[in-house]
């Protein structure tokens, strides 16, 4: 009888406690529990500049084109879009048109890379309104390409976790329903993988044919994952718990932008034979096409030209010397110092030394200033050559006028009509480097099909 009274009092206290708890929650948070007053807060963010992992690489690529002094690359792009047809069927999971991404990327490179838009409607409309566009720049190459692969469901993994248990309280009488205490825990996870691939090709604008080897194919894997957890507790027939899920999807559009940026860096560097992989990180691989073009360029040069190019590269590395095409003591000293820094001893301009000099030119503003010094001196020499040629033509014309007029012809002194091949102009504005005039290097030119 005594035990029955104790059980009854204990049961009353438990029931009272279980009723007080939800009533208190209802009283103090009725605004939260009211279905009519449900609300959600959205995060408010400020606009920000889109910075990708290739943001600084694109800028360095433009600086590289100026340091290596390539011929200006004028690029015009076709419409670049989704070639797989899945952009519409997947409700925009991947972008349908990526032409604007290509435009932004090419303009971001800058330097000696010029993007020329293809917009005949705009030009025609301007002509109709009277604003005629003159002096239109012709492109050198045409860029074509698009999204060529979008493989979904390459790999899908999932898993579930369930844990449950119940315990009957001994002191609760058997005739009371819900005398058990239990707990349940569950979790699930699912992940999927997809792959996006972009292809680009360069076409010769004048011939409208593909340029051999000037193409890129880059892929990127993107994933999405879903995860959920659930926790429930039951006490004497009453149950309560919490449940949460989260789903994350790696941005498909952002992945496409990264592929576009990488492809533009690669195709510009490959076309102009630039060591672009140096800008992509230590784990980037050398481009065999660029190395092959460099090998063939070396073998087309004469011995004097090889030395002169090497002297120019040494100057860009920071060594002060005269680029005269001769293996003088200053050149040998600079070459030995460069070799000691690289750990490979070299006393002549062989293929390996030539490639090391070319592929390791520093990409800095200081190197750009040295390149500007070389270009200024070339411009000065060309100006002096033009002045000498004009003087020579003027003197020849005077001789012809004198002959036609029957007058006496004065003997022209050798000092009055200098021979251009023997001109050695004094360096007045540029004292750091002296070079022999030569044509612009043809390393980045378009190779004919038989040369491959």
C-alpha cells in the first residue's frame, strides 16, 4: 500500500513536469510557435569584384607579352556557347552562352593582346545614324570553341546511419501507457560528381583555316553533396527532436569561367611561344608545343644571331652587356654568372643554354623597363637609318639635277654618303645596352603546316 502511494505521487510529479514544460514554451515563445507569424531572414551582402584564382595570372600574362616583345596578337571571337545542348534541358545548370566570359578574359590580359569584337549589327547601325567607323583594325586570328562535354552522374555515393534504443522505467506501473524512454538518431549523406569540358581553336583570319596545334581542351570536375541529421527523444509517450539538412553545389558557371580563363592563357601562350605555365604554379607542366617551337627557332638562327638573342635575354635577366653578336669577355662573364645561379655550367650558347635563358626571363616591372630600353634603342637606330637614307637620296637627286642641267658634278666624298651597312651610331639616350639592328624575332609566328 505504501509503495502504491509512492508510485502514484511520483507519477503525478512526472506528469506535472511534462505539462509545465510545453506550457511554458508556449507562453514565452508563442510568437515563434504561431504559424501565422513565421518569418525568415535573408543575408544582405554588398556588391564585390569577382576575383578568381587566375585574376593575377591574366595580368601577369599581359606583362609577359610585353617583356617577350611579341608581335601584337589581334583576336576576334566567334559566338562561344554550349555545344552539348544540355543547358536548356538542365534548366541552366551550365551557361548557354559564354561569349562574354571570353571577351572579359581576353581584355583582362591586355599587354600586346587585343580583343576585336565581332558585331556587324553595331557597325551597320552606326553607319545608318551617320557615325561612320573608320580605320577598323583587322584581326589576326579567329577564336572558336564552346562547351563540348557535360557529363553528369559520373560518380554517386550515398550512406545512412540509424541508431535507436528504448528503456522501460521500472518504477512506472505497468498499467500506465508510455512508460518507456527512448532515443533515435539518424543521418544520411549523398554526393555526386560531374565533368565539364571546353574546347577552343585558333583560325587564320586571312585564310580561314585552322592553325595547326593551336587548340586547347580543358576539363574540370564539379561536385554536389546532400547531408542530413535527425535526433528524436521520447519520454512516456511524448516525443520531440530536431532535424536538419544541407545541400551544397559547386558552381557550374564559376567552373566554366575558370576553364575559359585557363584556356585563354594557354592558347595565347602557345600561339606566341611564351612559357605561360610559369604563371600557373610550380606543379604546372611545360607545354611541349612551345618547347618544340623554341627548338626549331634556335636551329633556324645563325651562330651570330644565337649569340645576339642570348645577349638580349641576358640583359633582360639583369646583366649589363653589349648585344653585338660576338662572344666577348663580358658575355662570357655574364653567361658564367647565369650558369652558376642555375647550377648548370655553360660556356657557349648551345640549345639547352638558349632555352634556359628564354624560359626563365623574370616577369617583373624591372624586366619590362629593360625591354623598353631595348625598344627605345631599336627605334633610335631605325630613325638614324632613315635619316642616313634620306640624306643619301637627297645627294643622289642633287647629282642627277646637276647632270641634267649640264653643270659640273662635284665628287661626293665617302663621308658625305655613308654606307648603311657600316653605320655605328653613337648611343646618346640609351647607355645601358647597345645592339646591332635586326628584325623582330619570329618565334611566335604562325608556322606553316609542313613545318610541323
